[in-house]
C-alpha cells in the first residue's frame, strides 16, 4: 500500500489550468482583447462625439417693416432659430446607426475575446515549443545513456541559450559518468594483481602439507607485502574518487629492491603456470625519485601480463641495469607477441585486442595504459619490442634523480 502511494505521488500532475501555457494564453488573450477594446471603444467614442455635435437648428433673418414709437415706418432685420427637418431626420438616422454600431461592437468584442483565447493558446504553444523539447529530451535521458542532446535550432535567443546550457550540463554529467566508469575499471584492475598474488601463494602453501616453517614464513611475508600494497592502493583510490586525480608521492627508492620484492611475490604464480621467473638484477643501487606504489603497480602489471601470456615450459626474464643517466627495467616473455601495427594501440585505454577472449579472462584493457601513465609521470618512457609468435619485451626507462625534469 505504501509503495502504491509512493508511486502515485511520483506521477506528475496534468492540471492544465495551472500550466505555464494556460497562464501565457490568458495573458496574451487579455492583452489582445484589451487592445481591441481600446481601439473599438475609441472609434465608437469619436463617432458619437462627432455626431452629437451636429446642429439640427439654424439661425435665419428676415427683413420686416414696422413702426417705431413715434409712428414712423421703419425697416429692420429679425433673427430667429428654426429647426431643420432634414437635419433632424439625419440626426435620428445617426443615432440609430450608433445604436447598431454599439450592438455590433459588443458582439464583435465577444467574438474577439473567444478568438483571442485561441490565438493566445496557439502563440503560447509556439513560444513554449523549445521548452517542451527540453522536457522531452530530459525525460528520455537515462542514467546509462547520457549521449542525447537537445541541439535546439532557431534564433539565438534566451531559449536557445537555455538549451545550449542544458546540453553543456549534459556533457559535463556524461564526462563525470564516463570518468566514474573508467575509475571502476581501473580500480578493479589495480586490485586484481595483489589479490591474485595473495591467493596463489596461499594455495601453494596449503597444497604442500610438508611445508616448513621457513617456507610458510616466506609465504606470509609475500602475502603481507601484497596486503600492504593493496591497502595503500585502496587509500589512493579513495582519494582519487574524492578529488578526481590520483595522489602522487615524491620519495627516493631503489628500483632493484622493488623489482626483487615483486619477483618474489610473482614466483608462486609463475610456478603454478609451469614458468621459470629468471632475474638479472644489477648489484649496484638503482635510485629513482617518484611514487613508489605507482611504480610497483606498473611493474606488477607487466609481470602479471607476462606470466599470463607466456606458454607453460618457457621463462619470463626480468632485468635491471643502469645506462648512463637512466635506470632501465626490462621484462621479456616468450608469449604470442604483438603485431607491429598494434605496438601503439596496446597502450591505449581499454584496448584489449581479442575482446571476446579479454572478456572471458576478465581483463579491462587498462594495465599497459597505467604503465605508460606512470612512466610519463616520472619523466621516463616505455618501449616495446615484439613480433607475432616471438614474445614481447617491455623496457622501462627511469631517469636518475639528478637527471629527472
């Protein structure tokens, strides 16, 4: 019952008497009828006044012979007013015409009032047509599809400005929703790697009933580092969700140490797939200044891709070295490789090659995009060397702290 009442409350009212169109129609009708009344009334008043001023009598003078008091004959002029029968008849005709004009005027005003309502309703509909289009588009827009736009044509007036402003608002909302969708994809991709490492290491430890305390401690350390990395990642993603951009840190760290820790974490997943994880890490320190968690995520993405794509019985080689003013990290696998024309596409957001296979594997197409963004943020770059059926090698270039721009 309560749900039904809630639905009834959400139904918009259709009281036409309270609509803007009705009020505008009444306003236009009153203005039109008032103007017509003034015009007709002015014409009638002017005619009535001119006819009332018509004189139906006129003065006449006659010459008469009369005697004065002394009895002498004198000739004089006598003036008097005489009603003109023709003018009197004309006046009566005019009064009847005014009566008929008054009757016709009132009848015409009545018809004009009804007609003004129709004209006002029609004109108000024309004026509110852009508003109706805005309402129609707004009602058709769904939260999953914000691509609709009003695109109002016509003169560059206030209503067009309103429609353009509404389109701009829809564009901003669409961008916000798209950014939210990208954030969800990116967050799920970022969290997948440490979760996979934790799960694989635990499965390996549980599958070996004769595991020693040292082996279990080693697994616990790997799981602890992955959990700490995931905690930092979750904190960063929460800040990213609030402020719209990921937090960055500036700190000195050893690239060789990070690669060594990550290699230890991914050793169990590599063994589970029958792979050999070969390390070739320089003995000297490879200092880098930047965001340690971000670099860890970038390297983890490359390792996860290499282990996922490399066929069983092959190896994944990880090497760190120093070249002049750069510290380099290369990750090579013997997987299916990448066609030369796709070398730049693989770094594009949501590019996944075989989309059907990517969906089955739950891949989002963000891993290499994140790698490129991290390298660009650190003033470095990422190079790709790959051919079909010949494996892939990703080479990361990190500027040494004194050379970083």
